[in-house]
């Protein structure tokens, strides 16, 4: 197992919803938990993954996610079992969209 942590400062979009869990932990898949937490406008992402040695790919996927959403005061926990970057991006977007839908 490998744990990776990313923090993005000066987010612009705050989520106004309860915690959301999307996906399942299984082979080639992952779960994403999104929580609203006071992080002084930052977004923290912690990844626990069974696939070690892919830090550069995770960093690129997290950077792309941050550019797309620019979240503030948000903590995201990911439990991964070897999902591809496309599946990671899909699950993360689903989690944020679930938060936005709940806040309506």
C-alpha cells in the first residue's frame, strides 16, 4: 500500500453539502469520500492505493482535477484498488457532482 497526499491552496469553490461517498473498493475501481472541512480555502486529497510507484500519474490526475474544480475547504479521501486515471477522474467528478446535487 502507498499513501499519497496532495494539498491545493486558494480554492475558489466551496461545497455546501454533507459528506458524499462514491464508488466501491474493488479491483480496478476506487471509492471517493468528499467532506467539507475548514482548511483555509485549501483542498486536501489523501490517496491510499494498492498500486505503488505511480506517484507521477496520480499527481497529474490530481492537478487536472484541481484545475477543473478549484475546491476550497474540502477534504477528499480515496481508497484505490488499481483504477486507471480515467476511472479516477470519473469517480472524483461523480463525487463532486453528487455534492452539488445535494446542495440544491
